[in-house]
C-alpha cells in the first residue's frame, strides 16, 4: 500500500507524457523509488531494529535524493517535449507563477466533433475487414452465434436476417437501413457533392461486386444529376457527415429485372456499406447564380459565394485535380475583382480573400509545372504575405531565376524567421546557382581556348552542349535555365542542336534591353 501515493500518480503522468526513449528509464527509477520508500519505512520503524544509526541515515537520505532527481528529470523531459508543440501559445509566464497555477491537458488536440468519429478516407479495408465492419454476428439468432469466432460470417447466408433488423427508408420498404456509426450535424442537402467510401454486395456473395476500398481512394459523386442508381442515391441522401450505414436495396431501385450482364445478375438485390466522409453544399452556388446581375455584384453576396467556392477548389486540390482547382480559384479572383464595395471594411475583406485565392492559385500552378503563371498570381496578391513570397520564390527557382528567388525567400524569412521550408528552398536555390555557375565557368574556359591552351574543335563544343542539356534534363526541379551570356556562335549552335535532339526548347526573352536565351522543357508554359 505504500506504493499507492501521489508519487504513483506522478509516475502515470510522467510516463505518458515523457518521450518514448525515456519511458523505460522512468519506469526503472519509479520501481527503485518504491523499494527505497519501503526500506525507509522499515528502517525508521521497529520492523528492522538491528539497523545501525549510520545505516538508517544512509537509507533515509537515498529516498529524497532519488525522488528529487526522478521527479525533476521527468518534469524537464515533459517540458522539453511540450516546448515543440503549440501548448505554450495560450498562456504567459505570469500564469505559470501565479498562485492558482495552470493545468495542462496532455496529448494531441482533436476537434471535439470531427475526429471522434471513424475517419475512413485514409483507410482501405480488404474483404474480410469489410465483413467485420458489417459485423454479421449481431444478425444471427442466439443458437447460430459461434463464440470467439474470428472468421467473418458470410453476407449471402444472412441476407434475409440482415433485412429483418433494418428500418424502412421509404414507404414501400424496398430500401432499408441500419446505422453502424452515427453521423454529425444534419442530414446532407439533396443536391450536394459527396465524398464516400462504399462496398456493394449481391445476395449469396462474400466479395463485393464494387468497392472504393479496392480502388484505394474515396469516390465523389454529385447528387441529383443521375450519376448513381436510384436506390444508392436515396440511401446516401439519408445520411449525415461521418455516418457509416448498411443499406439493403431492392432490385427495382437498383439494376432492375434484367440486371446488367455479365457483372450484374437479373433481379439482383444489393447491400451497400457506405461511409459518408464529407460533402459540399451546392445550394449556395445555385442561389448565387439565380440572382440578378446587380445583386451578383454586391460584395456581401460575392463573399458568401466565394467562401463556398474556396471549399470546392480545396476539394479539387485534395483530389489532385489541379487544373480544376485552378479554374475555381480564377473564378474566385474574377468574382472578387468585379464586386462592388461599400466601405473600407469591404475593401479590407476583399484584399484578404484576393490574397488567399492568389496564394492558392500559385500553389496549383507550381504543382502543374507552370511557374511563370505562379509568379503572375503572386504579383496579383494585394498583401505580400510570407506564403506569397515563399511560393513566388519556389516558382522562380523552377524558372532558373535563382537570384530573384533568393530575394523572395529572404522576404519570407523576414516575416517568418522560423520557416524551415523557406530555408530549405534557399539551400536548393544556392545549390542550383552554384552548379550552373560552375558549368558556365567551364564553358567559358573551354570556349575561350583557355583550358590547357588548346583551340576548341566542333567535337568539344558538342560535348559541352550535350553535358549542359543533359544536366538540365536530369534536374527534375527546374523547368527553365538561362544559357551563359556571350557564348561564341559555335557553342550556342551546338547547344541548340543538342536541345533539338533531346526535345528541349530554346527560347529568348528581352530584359532591360538585353536578350537572354533559355533552355525550356517541353511542358514549360
């Protein structure tokens, strides 16, 4: 009983919050501390009367010393661990030293609603795991249940039993439903864009005839436009966000009397296991489109529409549909540019939204290997934030403009000194700049006949050109690279020839009255 003390509570707290590497050591010292405590109790009482005064003193000193080092070491490790998180952002040193102190809630922070539910977007289940998720055992009668059985029961065998436990979703009873996990919020709008994962089973089959889990990613469908069979769409329309449900759909609401040979048999009833991951409500967009021209220009209407368009564009980005996201962000920019502002408050809000849209547009352009367009988007941002400077610098690196890229990244760091991504991009820019400067020096040395004092021949120009063009092609991060200025005609001719052979474009651009020649990859626009 001597081990059950406030110190044991301390141990639990320290053990769960300290770093994984230190947990064995913390456990060891806690056990040692417990034994020393027992020894101290025994030695200072009449349990062990033969102990000498010196032995008692020694044992009694060990206990507080070990306790001091154990507790303070654990506290320091916990504080060091928490210092890397955002835990200290919401209080001051005054809070720590105040009389009332402060309470820490350790562990990861989650949204109180969103993340307490099963998130299926990042999980793909195999056939057996799907059957376990359906949990067939609960549909069996008591005398049919196999105790401690890890083997999934057949869907087909218990099709009728599943229906008996389901509730009718529509009056004629040809679509039934049972909820496996409750959702959040209200039932989704009838014409929204849904993100789901599902598996569909025919009667008597253990493997799904169709499964987004097998494809490895969720599917997205627009409701109300005929993309889905009627029963499946009605089932989804009954769900809430994060809900997981099991549906039985009669063949009349599925593929009908004839089915769809060879995959879909005639008169095929279907069971669907559906997880509704997310949805986007298109009603706001539709309402905006129904406004008259003058109402569409009012900023408060534009703002409501733009907020929803941001969600649609972000959804396209998550699906890696970058061109679609580009169109959505450009639509946002156009809507904001045409909005009629009533006061300075509207103007400030407009500039914030324009900056956000321009920044996201630049990200999409960089993902699509369109750095020149990314630069244009960054230039159009009203507020030059750290993120704008960062994506501007990243685009300039891809264009071979290393000096300008470093300037933008330095501006980013001036606004966010701890931005490690900007530091990495600066290192990358310096590496490319140094590499191509060394190539340029080598070319100059050889073109001028300074290398070993020998005149240059056509073959050596070809070797130089081949090396330069191949190096450029091998740099997957670079889309464009300027040629060294003042090359002799033979060297430039050789570079153009090798570029044509390897499918590299040679373009020129006049800047400050000076023509600069670039190597550009075929997909650079």
